C-alpha cells in the first residue's frame, strides 16, 4: 500500500492546508483509501465549498415546494396527488474530453437523480454551449454531444422535449453540457436519501463496478491544461439499457414498502452515496467491499470506493425484505448484493477481505468539509452606448433581419432535436422549437411545461442583471405556453472561484437569481454548481442555466407561437425602449460588444406575465411568443416561419428608431395574436391593468412587410434560418 | 378483440402501444419476454424500443428470446403479428419478414413526422382506411430497409410492400426518403399479409394534441377488420 503524504494529497486535488486539516481531524495520517474518500468528499463538486455560503441566499420556499435543494432533486406540487421531481446538472468536463460518453452519462446521471426519488422520468431537456463555430473543435464536439444525449435518452424512452444551444468563443476550451429531467410521482410516495434505523441492510444494485470514472468528481473540480486528453480514462461509460432496467426495477421495488432510503451512485460513486445516506440519518455505515459486484479483477478498496461506474444504486432496506427485493432485481437481470449495514457508530467503516481498511467519522466528510468565503469583486454596470444616427444610415432592415436569423445563436436547431426522440411516451404536446416543451401528465387534463435558458452575454456584462434576466426569461417561457410558472432548477456554470472576478460573477449572478425568483415566487428547488470551467487561464462567461417548469391545469388551453389566422391583430405587450447594448444586433450588425444588458424591471415582468395569463383564461388570445434574443422582428419571423404566414407591420409611433424598436432586447415583452372581435376587449383589459402595449401589425399574406423598408417572403427567410446549422454540420 | 403486447427488456413503446390499443377498443394484455406462452390473442404486437439494448444488432437477441417461439407459431398459424420500429427489426431477425434494417443513410437518429403511401389495402391492416397517404411519425436510428434483388423481386411479385415514404401528395421518390430505405420501403408484409412490420409509429399519432391523428385511422381499421 502507498504511504500517504502531502505530495500525494496534492495530487488528489487537496490543498496543503486541507491535508493538514485531515491529519488533525483524524489525529493520524490517513491511508490511501481514506485519502481518496476525503479528496472525493472535499472537492468542489461534492462539497460546494466555495458556493455553499452564497447558495443560502437563494429563494427556495413557496407553498408549491415539497422538497427544496439538498436532496437528489427538488419536488413541487402540481395539484391533486401529483408532484414533479426535477433537477438540472452539469457534465461539462467529461463532455469536453469525450463528448459522446460525457453527454450520455450526464443524461443518465440526472435521470437517476429523479427516479431515485420514486418518480418516473417524463421529459428530458438540455442546455449545451459550444465554442465559436469557427473553432476547429466545435463541430465534432457538437456532433458527439448531440449523439450522446440522443443515444442515452432515446434508448431509455424518455422524450427530450426542449433545450438550448449557444455558441461563444469563451467556450472554446470548456463546453457546457447541462442535462435536466422531470419525473412524475405521487406526492405521498416520494423516496428520500436519509437513512433511518440501525442494523438495516445496505444493498447495492445495478451494474457492476469497474475502473471507469475514478476521480471523475475531482476532474470536475480542476481546470484544464494541454494534457487534458490524458484524462479520457476518467470519463464514465454509459449503458442506457441497464439504466432502463434499473429504472423499471427500482420503480417496481418502490411500489412496495421495503425501502427506507435510496440514493444513486453519481459523482464520487459509492463514497458519496453511502456517506450522504448515513450523514442525513445521523448514522454510521459499515460496508464489506469484498461483496461489491466488480466487473474487473483485483480491484482495490480505493478503486471500488472511487469508481464512477454508471447505473448503480445504493438502498437501505427494511430488515427481512432482502429476498423480496432480490427477486425483482433478478427478474430484471441486475446485480443485487447486500454489502453492509447501518450502524450507530457515526463512522464509515470499510472492510476488505476480513480486514478493516478505512474508518472515518462521517461528520469529518460531510459537515466538517471545508467552506470558504472566497474573495470576490463586484462588476460595475457598464456605460450605455449612444449610437449616433450615422451608425444606422447605411443599414437596411431586410439585410439586418436576414443576418440576424442566421446568427448561430438564433438559427434553427432542428438538426439537433431531430436526433432526439421527442414523442415517445405519447404525451408530448409541444415539441422542441416552441416557447417551451410541454408534456401531458399521463391520463389527466394537466400538462407540465419546461424550458432551459441562459444568457451568458448579459451575465458577463453585468452579472446581477444577467442573473435576474435569465430567471425572467424562464418565467416568460412558461407564461407564453399558458402555464403558471411553478419553480426552477439552476445549473451554475462558472470559471475559477479562486479568481476574484469569477467568484464575483458567481456571487452576483446568484444574488440576481435569488431576487428575481423571490419576487416572482418562482423558487429554486434543486441544482448544481460547476466551477473551474477554465482552460489555460481562460474562463467561460458566467453561465447560469435556469430550468423552469410550469403547470397547465387544462392542457387543451396550451398556447403555441404559430400565427393562426389572416386578419388577426398582433400586439407587443411590455414597453419597447429599443435597448441595443449586448443585443444580437449590436454584436452582429454594429460589432459593438460593450454596454449594459437590458434592464430588468421585476414589477413589469410580473404584471405583464399575469396579464397574459388573464387574457388567455378569458380566451382572448390566439398565439403568444416571448420576445428575447434578436428582438421583435426576430420573434415575428420565427412565428411566421413556424406557421407559413406573413405579417404586415404598422408604421411606428414614438421616438425610437426602427432598428432599435425591431431589434432591441428590452425585457418583459410578449407578442400576442388577437382576433378582430376581441380587440376592444383586450385593449380595455390591458388599459385597466395599466399594461403597456403597442399595436404591432396584422397577420397577412406570406411576407413580412414594413412600409417601404421591408418586404421579405417567409419562404425566403425560412431558408436561411433553417439551413445554417445543417450546412455547418456537413461542411 | 384481444391483443397482446410483448415487453422485452429495453422495450420503451410498450405503454404507448397499450394506451393506443385500449383507446380503440382492444382488450390488451402485456406479456413478459421470459414467459413461455402468450395468452389467447387476436393480435400480437412487438413494440418499439431497444430490446436487450440492441447492442449487438437491432432485434437480434429478441429474435432468439424465449417468448419469440410462441410468436412465430402464432404467426405461422395465420395470427396477426404487428411489429413497430424495433418490433419490425425483430420480425426481420426471426425471418418472419424478409430483408434487414440498416443504420440510417446519414447515420443520425431521426425523429420527425413523415408521410407514407399505402401500397396494398387487401389486408386487415389497411383495408378500410380511406386515405391513400398517412402522416405518421418515425423515431429510429436503424430504419434503412434493405434486401437482396431476389428477395425484392419476390416481395414485389407478392405485393408485400405495405407502406413507402412519400410526400403529402404520395410521391414516393428518393427526395422523400428519410433514411435511405430501398424503394422507400417503410413497412412490409409477409406473403400471407398477416404479419406487418413498419418503422413509423401509429401509436404516437392518436389524438389532435400529439403529432397528428392519422394513427387513429390505423387502429380504427384494425379493430374493425378483425
């Protein structure tokens, strides 16, 4: 056995004072297995040591919340006895090294988090960020990630209903793969990870343990350098077929009453799952590693404890229920082994070949894990740009629109979602490419909407505003399908927390998220933090991804963004000031990258959203689409492209110039379609509620027209919009 | 009418098929792959999914599973056997249907609505469907139908082509071929037309809020014809 010293501890990603702390706590030098366990539990990924103190600021309450952060996933009430279990998680580092397996196991991991709680997964989503399309790695990474997400989700048979894909050079060396899953559970039958009672059998089920993924969690807590390719063996390999069996077997076992607690083996495998269960139950745990089903020969205790082999679960059962449980796992051809028991020692004790190979008080690993108050700096609000008239002089609306629609961050992503099974389970009523994905709650009149959003450009320019904005955007996605926004999950992707600027971005984004979600009563119920998205000193833009869910109590009232009928009116709800700084237009057309993001006014946001739902409940609107990236004209174009219908825009009133009006990215706005007979009613209602609105135009013909400045056929803009990604991927 | 849906480990359209069959009046039961016998049925369905993970070749292990002997016996005695997607792949693996399903031409999984043209209505699966072209949904990675020239000749001579990929007007040319399938074949029969394998999923198109409703026409006809 290797003798442990400071050098070895540092190779395990521990800092030298952390190593000293470990020796002090134990009052001795740890052996190699114990050191491995400490390094796994104390790394950033598992311990949240840089983020914990700030995550406490998040708003996590609200009467709809059944379970907030701290469990495998969050749980919210969706009326009757139904609840939705959901969470988003990152798998960034492995996906850059091995895109297919990295992305696939990301999907597998998040689904396990959800069905561990007793829920059947009903929808998957993802948010993926890549480097500049010109970067030589981007194409292959994108292809691999999409295949990996599809390969796993399609096989399991859970529809991938929505997602988001962004390109920015800040991800050249660190792509982001964030996977989200929603599951449906009876709210009285939720399973938790907290163990209870002593001498209860600890059961290992699922795949066998191999040497894959050892130290995966440590890798996710490190920055990248030139030798990153060498880490390929630390990427886990996914087996969706086994996961499907595990899912069915677990749900079958959960139908009975034999489970006390259950936890999937995710990051840091058997180590973190066993310690979390014991820690939450204030118990000890004893495991005989000789009994762990292994795939490879001569695996050491160190390897068994740190393996991140996929598709495994740890269960604490009621005594005497072993045979009943084993029968189910036998039926599904999965390994089942009683590997230990709960104890009252409050220690984790590991045995191997009849010898004790590790003993650590659980408190040292969980509660006593380091927590840092890292230094951080505030980002000042950048100065607004004053664009002179000259900047717009030579521009034509039609040219600008065409260019914006083929911006990689706007262009159609059909190439991606065509590779995801989005209709399996027979309840997908809004497919990818809309405001949000929507699935029915099987066998009921209800439906759940879900989307994922991020706005790294805004967050980079001003993290506090960006944090608020991305929550609001998620909220708007829910409103625009007619769903009542319920709760969010967040995946916080940032650079190196040891750098004050990056840490500041994190802190202020979290504060922004907290403020907006509290104001909108749109609480955060789950999530994860991914730091160290940095390669050779270059970090990513701060990228919190927000996964939101909303409830439609009658799915037949769902709204879509397709224009419906000729002669209907289009309104813009919310005020358009023409904010161009940080917009697609500013970056792509004016090549201006500075300035503040659009201001977020939470009061207006809430008022505008609620008024849309009111109008919808009174059946006064036909179509709704939120206005986001690319502004009004981009939104109108997408609505036109989806339906094949044109729009005649009315002459502008007011002082805002047409470029600012049509491409500005002011917040809190929606476009709605209204039948002529409802016009007066809608206007009166909006006026009564003091909601700002503009009459934008009419659904008309097959072209988008604006006075003499713009006349483009829908077919014409559709071609470029639909083609960009497909052509990029074949070239 | 009684139907049975076989569940293989890795099947994932079994529930969807169960829902669809029941919606149109079948008394459906689910049958586990490791059972030896199938309860008395008027129709057996092999659903979509990834049976046994499909790591070897799609449908190959299911084609050798315990239950499959009963399916073959049932089919050979004239019983109706419907294989959708992975079920189609399994039927070719058992030899009940000719040909094979290769990986899609552009090597990507494809999930989208497609149109298929009904090529033969003199059978229980399509007899009373009035439309000539149906809008259905595909979701597969291996749907690229292929067979030898001799087999193709025999398939054509016996009118075994059930449905072909086409556009909304029924043009089943190369332009409207999503996966590279030979002759745009989306589904075929055996010689006696009691066995049908097809890649599109009618069970995903059974109410107006889903991708479409043409799947309803398929099931309505099926229960009427039986």
